[in-house]
C-alpha cells in the first residue's frame, strides 16, 4: 500500500503597497527629484514584493487658486517627468488623482473622522494660509484628510515622506485607528520611508526654509527643466557664510549643509 502524497503547503505571497504623489502646481524642483522622484525609481527596482501607486495630486492643487490651462499643462508635465526620471509604467500604477473618484469619497469619510483642532494644528496649513490673499479655502484646511484618504485607499504599507510630512503621516495613522475602532478593522496602518539623504532640500537663498517652486525669488530653487547654465549660476549664488570652511554643520552652517546634501544626494 503506497503512502498518500502530501502536497507542500504554499503560502501566498503577501504584497505590500507603496503610495505617493506630487502636486502639479508648477514645474518640479530639484527638491522634488531628490526627495521623491529619485526615491520612487530606486524603490521600484528594490522592492519586488511591493505594488506602487504613484499619482498626480491635482485635487490637492486646487486647494489654492489655479489657472485651469496652466493646471492642465502642469499635469502633463508631471506625467512626462515621472517617465523621464525613470518610473516604469510596467512596474508602477501611474494615474491622475481626480480620475479615481474614490479618493474624494474617502476624503469626505476622513473629514468625518477628523476634528477641526487636528486640521488647524497642521504646520503646513499655518504656513500656507498666510499667503492666501483671496481668502483661505475650506479645502486648504481639510486637505490632510484627503491626503490620509490617498494613503489608506490602497492599503499602503509604505509611504515615502520628507521631514515636513511626518505630521501628516501621524494624522493618517490616527484617523485609520480611530475609524477601525469605531467601525471595525478596515484600514492598514502605514509606515513612513525616509530617504537616507535629501529628505528635505532647502532654499538656496533662505537655507532654513524648504525649497519651494512657489517662492517669489527664482534663485531660491532649481527647476528640473532649468538649463545647465542657469543651474550653475543659481548654485554659485546660493547663500552660504563668510568663514571659508566647508563642512556639514546643519545648525551653524545651514547654507553649506544644504549644498553638501544636494551634492551627496545626486
């Protein structure tokens, strides 16, 4: 009598999910490349067990006034730069946020889970509302709820973030836990991925502030589509200090530290 053949138990491969996006509110900067795009490209090749959802965050863009034709142009530009920088559409799900209605729907549910005080404490809201000469739109206050929805909708395990987005990830986790406690286990609690260098590239003219494409002084940022001569001039004119010593000292030499971070990250 032959022994029965016992088939080995094959455990299903549990894939992780990575979610991130960039707002199409202008041309992308070197900070966007180092802190986001470069990380996406690296991770798509390193994390074989992970599904990627990389989107163009046009719903986040309209939290502040936008010219509709310029917004369309910027959406196409971000899409082109995603591909040009190395994102592979065969490995990554690339999409426009507003074309997936569930983002806005879950955003409302997250608004219904959050409290006004949590929204008002967000440092990016405090910074951005100061510059709104036409008044502060409601969506600028509640956009962290939409950001939480972007992450939770696809059961994200991994979220690449910069230093200035830690508060947003903490809020997302809090909202997910609050919803799960109220309505049953629904959302995965995401973890942040922090790049080793370049998590927050600073302004070339005000090295205590983040490099922003919306800054009034064009010398403060480097655009990915700037020509090489212009980039060279911006680097040469970057604010440093007068002691003539080149060393990484984030507290006492922020300008030099920023340039060294850029150099080390490329």
